[in-house]
C-alpha cells in the first residue's frame, strides 16, 4: 500500500473509531459525571467478592436504593484510570419493548446486553465507559512510515466501550434477576437471535468467563455473526444486595480474525463494585 493511502486510511479510521465508540451505546458524547439528583453518597467499602459459580445466601431483606442513591453509586469521570466515563442519555436507551429474542428463555440476556431493567426495578442509572487511546507517537501521519501508519490504524480501533447499567430492586428481586440471567445464559449457550428495534442480531455462542465482585458475579463472552463476520462481546453481571449491575463491552479491533486481545473489563467492574460497597 502506498504511504499516502495508508496515512489517509489511518486518519479516517481514527475518526470513525472514536465516533463509533462515543456513540456505540447511543448518541451522547458528553464526559460529565452523570445526571439526576446528587443527594446521597457512594459507599467506599469493598464488598466481599464471590465468583459467578458460587451460591450466595438469600438476601430477603434487601432494600432498593433510591434514584439519588443509585446515581451517587454510579461511576463518574476519574473513578477508572485510563477511561472516559459519561452518563448515558436518552439516545442511548434501548426500550425493553424493542428488545426481543427468538427463544423466550434468552430474553434476560438481551435485556442485560442493552442495560434494560427486569420487572420490579425501582431505579436505574447508566454510564458509558470508554478506554482512552494509548499514548503513542507524536509524529503527524504525513511523517509516518507505512509501518507506523498501519500501527496507528490498529491502535485507533483498539479501544473498548462498555455500557454499565445499575438497577435497584427490593427484597429478593435483585437476587432473582441475577439468577434468571445466569440461567438464561446457560440455556442459550448454543446461540439465539435477538431483535433490537427491529434489527436482527445473531448470537452464535455464549461461553462463561471468570470474574469476581459484590455478593455474586458472573461473566460471559458472546459471539455475534453478521453474514459470516464474527465479533466477540463481553457481558458481566454483578449483584450487591438489591442492586444488579450489568456491563456490556466490545472492542472494534477484536474480530474473529484474531485482532486485539479483548478481555472482561475487570478494572471497570472492580471500580463499580467498590462504589456499591
């Protein structure tokens, strides 16, 4: 490839990838700390961590956090080093009535992917978390060699975007929601087709990952097939008392062709678990 062509492609890729990451979970690109009432305070203690395969005791007395408490416990800019955090706005919402699955048992997975609350949620808060581009060469694209320009192209796509949703439940509803998601992920491991706002999305597999945090946590890799092109996504669920947090992540460079190494966003999960106490 000619050097000029590589440089122009890299420049375009940088612009496109950053735009996609900023809008992947919706159209808002603000980097503010969130919306809603600022009353209440986040909890600073670190909760006991358990793996997704463990069985937590029934938390029958859980009291749902208020909207203000949930907002205060949500991530804000500066909570996760090397990441930009923004409140998810109206354009980021995927209404539950627009989320469907060809297998009814798989619907909780679709809801978790898009941060939709299950029945009984008393309050919801959502954030978009995007990794900052890695510090690289200070050269302009015009001064780069072909190899340097190609490296810039790859780096432009090697960013992870995560939609974090918190939903507060009373009594055992939070634990039931978490258990329902785990059951759905297991039953739908062989794949299903989701429909989001009328558009079909074919999930061909769900495999369990390891994660810890809160009273109980679980994680999975979901692989989507779009006309033969496969892309992995990471889905994490974490429960602390009556609050269930879900994390849905993707990386533009992590394709089926062995692109960027794409792992569960453990630093984001840990930061959110800490704020939930």
